[in-house]
C-alpha cells in the first residue's frame, strides 16, 4: 500500500484532482498495486481559510506519504511549491516533453526530458532595493547542487537509453562564475558515465533549437530559471501546456504535478484538461517502480500512458486542445482504456 498526499489546489485544481482520484481508484480495483489517498489543502483557498498557504498538517501529510500528487495552486504558489522544493530538497525538476497524436505539435517525433536544478539560482528569492531606482537579486549556483542535478540527468539519459545524450544549457560566456561553475561541474560528472555523450549549448541557442530541431535532444540539464522558461516553451511545441506533467524529486521525497497553472478563467466549467495530472500519475508510478523496485508500478505506468495515448489517438479531447469532451467525459474514456489493458 502506497500512501499518496493529494493537494487539491485552486481554480481547476479540485476538478482535475478528482480525475486523478478516479484513475488511482481504477488502478486499485484492477491491479495488485494499491493506493491510499489523503486529500489535503494548500494554496489560495488554504491561505484564506487558515492563514497559511501551506498548513502544518499538509506539510506533515506530505512528509509521511510515499509521494505527493499536487494540482496547481494560485497566487500563493511560491509559498507552496517553491517552499516545498527547497525545504524537502527536491533538487530535480523533471519535465518530459513528448508529442502525442492529434495534437498541434511542431513535429511528431518529439521525445526529450528537461532536468532542471530546483533549489538554487535566482529563485532563492534574495532580492534587495539599492535605492528608489534600482534593485538587485542574488544568484546562487553551488558545486554540490550542480553535481546532484548533473548526476540525475546522466542517470536519466542512461535509463531512457534513446540517444544517451546530455545537453548542458547555460550562459557561461556572460555569467562566467555561476554558469561557468555549472558547466564545469556537469562536464566533470558526465565523464564518470562511459556511455553518455555530453554537449553544451548556450540558453538562447537552445531556445532556438528546441523549435528548429527538437528531435535532436535527449536530456537537457540546466539551471533553475533557464529550465523554468525552456520547459514551458518545449511543452507548447509538443502540443500544449495542458498535456505536460512534471516531477520534483529528491533523495527522500517526491512531488508530481502539472506544469500549467490554476486557470481560474475556466474553473467550474467542467472543461479543464486532466491529461497533465494523469501523466503526472504516470511519472509517480515510474518513480515508485524505481525507488521501491516495484515492477507492477512500472508496468501500470505504461498502461496509464498508453490509455492517454489511445484516447487522444481516437481524437477524444477536451476543448482546450481542439475537442468537445468535458473533464469527466475525457477521464472516463481514459479509465475505460485502462480497464481494457488490464
């Protein structure tokens, strides 16, 4: 039995969270794999009701759980996910970029992963006013964190076994100290992996090549802010932010979440796209399979992804990606295919 803390989130968060629950429940019913789901609150609603965007009981639940599945939260996101990333040392932000059928992807053969350092860079939030006309932000890049994320990226390339290539993305020609350290450390780590090809690329060139030649990437490793920007760009060229999952992974804890926001403008209309949170479950199953040596979890991960693939392949989609299915209708279609693939 795996205990899952489910952060319900804000906006469309509760709607797609129920889709996630439905998928986990069908897994419980049809497979040997079993989950206990604990719904918890964090975000704007929690802040309004309790005075805390991340209540103590939610944090406690996450720490006690096998993993956390998180729906998007609103304006208090930095007090939730950014805090969790740093406090739980979730040093690897992993964002798979993959094209699916019947989507407006730039190309049909996109399949790479962005591995983003998740605890440092400008996102540490150390900003100061110099005077009324200027402010300054401190950028932190350490050898320890760079080594951690480089190792994670190399292991990811090894596990994927597609191109066996890691591309280090940086701007060391301008930020010679910080990005220079990041590049040097990634290159040093890559040399300990005999079968991994290593290359480096400036971030502006990478942004261009993600559009021009996305099929040439395998695993991109980069710093926090660059990774944040590049992964949104990459998700869009693969079809939509609405289909892109992500993981925040450390040595002990892991949180899985859609990369999109809370979309308050469509909340309550029952048209929210649940693909990203369903594929986040797929990533969670992959992580459980590796961390706990659980072959059943790894197998069910493939079932979940295939169910999403086969649903989209039948041109069954929600409104945001060119279809007319509601959130619940789309979820039921995925569940039906999970049952068929038992």
